[in-house]
C-alpha cells in the first residue's frame, strides 16, 4: 500500500475509519437483511485491520460475527483476518458453524468425552486455532480441519459442508 492505495489489478483506496464505520456503527446483521455481510465482504484487509485496531469496533465486529450466539465457529472469530485474507465471505463464515450443544467428541489425550465449554474444550479450541494459523490456504485448512475432527472423534455430520 502506498499513500492509501492498494496496489494490483483493480486497485482501491483504503478508506478512513470514519468512512468504513460512519458514526462508529457497524451495520447490523438481522435475519431480514445482509447489511453486515455486504459491509464485511466489501472491506479491504487493511480496512479490517483499522476496525480491529479500535477496541470498541473490534468488540462490535466480534459480536456481529457471533450473532445470534449458541454456535461454535469453525472459522474462529479471533482468526477473522486469516479468513478475510482467503476471501471467505461472511455468509460462508456464518454458515460454517455448529450448535454448541451438539458439539461433543473424545479428548485424544485423556479419552474422556468433551463438550463445548466443558473439560477438554480449551485444548480443542487451541488445536483448532493452531490448525487455522498453520494452514497456508483454504484447501489446507479444510484438510487439517477434517484431520482435527477425526482426531477428536467428533461426528463428521456436525461439520457443515466445507467452504469451497
């Protein structure tokens, strides 16, 4: 980026934070509109960095990604920059979730059954985050995610169809 312009084909100017988030309000994401999806999808990676650099906007963004709650995000909210860099739409990020009450498996270290939020859940989430961080592409992530599901003996039917 030079002087606010992202280089490459179809170059776009990186907007200011006020242009990205007028009046400090990130669009809502309700069942009846896709304002948040469109807003997120239109962000340049550098613009996402600006939003994430503002604590109150970061909190609002994370809440919109987690909406409506009660769902496990396979595309972890804390790794949203990675998914943005892979050009994954917010509709896909929202689709790629599992009800937390349904998510169970077997801890490969202890052999104990784990549930989302229960014993072993932190280890599982740490491993999922490591899968995301060590993946070089969406295809690599998909492969490693299936391996993680198998390692933790999670019912593969709980995983939505992989992001393409």
